[in-house]
């Protein structure tokens, strides 16, 4: 079994961290452009893959180098 040592955070801690992140990145309107944050802040590419869910029963994954996020094309278009 893999132990990731991820600490437990209560709802208040999560809300404070989220508010801090939004303020630091000057994100004041909804919807929040997650793709822009990923590409500009974390310098990761987003590469849409067709039929990923049908072929592998997953909605997406990230590369081991953390250079790209690869979501299923259909799932991604449903979110827009």
C-alpha cells in the first residue's frame, strides 16, 4: 500500500487556502479559468485525448514529469 502522507485539512483550512490562492492570482470572477491557471502558473500543457474513458475507463491523467494533463476530450467538452 502506498502512503502519501497527505495531512488532513478541515473545511476552514481548505477555504482559507482557496481564498488565498484566488487572491494571489487575482481571480475574482466566476467561472474561474482553470486551464489558464494550469498553463500559465504551472507551465503544464493540456492535451485532449479522444475516447480515453471508453478505452481505459479513466477521465484523464497527468504525465509522470508533470509537464502535461491529458483529459478525455468528451469529458472536457462537457465542462465548457
